[in-house]
């Protein structure tokens, strides 16, 4: 191959059009990986400004009235067919909850000899129906990536295929203002103790569990300790939870910020005293990783993909998934023990710095791609970003 290899990313949704973890991850990742490969991206998002000549954004529209899935698959198939001589590898995100996958990649592999890789990102680990079609995606993939150890282990058992674990990361940043300045910017006093939830306001993320735990503390306790609870994000539970908070007399203590551009979320972490992630399901929670990066003492549910990151009483606290009473008790522990908050936050930041690095993750993907593109004996990438 005498040219830079060309990768095709099939990403129906992408940041900033959608603010989910996988959409934000791929937004940054395609810009980083384009330093080493020519990148084409098939997506519905029309707000992307990569500013990189090596990234070609291909927008598809719902040209079959009322059926976006069929439109997407036809667009993907036609693009692969028209560009079969220049596409070297296809990168396809995979979630087992999707009934209809981009099965055209199997055709591309079998009839055009274009390999594809799967990146398993769905934390729900649904059964995957119809099973034989999902199995075919795995059987014909040139390589498979799982974003966490629990996902790797589950899908190796489920699909009988070797899976490489590469944990997802983002190029996180620290805020460029002091905690005092940021609190002033957000109208928060220095005396208030801030509890942060950051993510989609929908059932699977457990924001209702956090609000119930806050209510369990009692209004007198909340006032005594000057609690300020911030919900950053949007979703179907936002309005019901706002109404619930107001009816419970918590309007002055609970604020719903709506969606925050990822470039600005570092400000929220920097002004926060306690970060809470009460999710019922996760793949690789990027919000939690960013909290640890910023040294936030964190409380998380005990699902495997969170318990795999938070070591209870070392870099955070764990509570039984869905149990608002236990979450309430964990909150009390951190609210009343500033020394414990400081200790957990400092340990969390050190563990993150010692074990995770975005540029290393990008290099891991380069090595993974190169092994498929150039064979078993490809020279490992030694690129640094």
C-alpha cells in the first residue's frame, strides 16, 4: 500500500448533534486518528467542523419517507460499492439492543474483501436478536474491540470470539479558572456543597434514584449543609424530575442545567464537591472517568462497568444499584467528612494519571488497525499525540 490507509466510520449519530458518550468519543477520536489515516464518516450530523483535510464527512438523509434505518443502510451500501477500491477498513460501533445492524459490512467483507471491525459500546448487553444475524457480524469481523473488561468477558462468552479491550477515553481538560471564579460564574456560593450528576436524564442513567436519595436526606439536613445539586444533561425524565423537586420544596437546592457542551463540562467538575453516577447500565462511563481525572470524590452504583473503575473506599464509594436509601447513606458519609472527600478525590486523580492516557489509547487503536491492514507482523505504532 503506497498511500495512507483509508478508514470508513459508520456513525449514525455524532456530537455535537447528540451529546451521548459514544457520540462525544467518536467526535474527538476521528480527529485524532485522522493524523495517521484518511478518514471518511457516514453520519446524519451536519454540525461537525473537524477542520482536517483528512476527514471526509458524508451526510445521509432520510430519503425513504418514515424509514431512516432503510435509508441509512442503502446509503452505506451504495457508498461502499462506489468506493470499494479505496476503502481499506470499516469501523462499525456495535450495540446488541439494535435489531437492525449495518449488515452491508458483511457483504463488503465477503464480496469486496473489505475488512471491518466491531467496537462494542452498548452497556446494556441485550440478547441481540435475531441471534444468527448478530452472530454473523461477529463471525465475519476482522477484529473486535470491547470498551471495558466486563463487556470483553461477556461477549467472548456469548459469541465465542476473541475481543481486545481498549478502554474509552477523551482528551480531558482542566478548567482555566479557579473554583471560586467558577462558582461565581454559576451563581453558587463558596459555602454551598455541590453534588453533580452529568449525563442523559433518562431512566437507564438513574437520575431519579439520585433525586430520591436527596429527598431522603430531608429538607432540614439539606439546608443545614447548604447542599446544591446540579443535573447537567437532558432527556425524558428532566421535566418530571424538575416538577418532583419543586413539589418537594427543593427548587432552591436542585438545578437542572440542560445539555452542556463538552468543552465546558470541565468547569462543572472543578466546582463540584461530590460526583454521583447512579446508572443502571453503562459500557465505559466517560463522565466517571472525567470526574476521576478532575479529582472529584465519586459515588457510583455497583454495576460491573462502574465497580470495575471505582474501588470502594479507595477512589470512591459504591452503593447497591437502584437503592436510593443506600445512596443517601453514602452521600451522608461524604457530606459530613471533608477529609474523606479530599482523600478519595486525590487518590482518584492519582490512579487515573498513573493508569490512563488518551494518546496511549489512540496508539492502541493504531496498532489494532495496522495489524488488520498490514498483517500479523505489523510494526507496533509508536506515535504520540
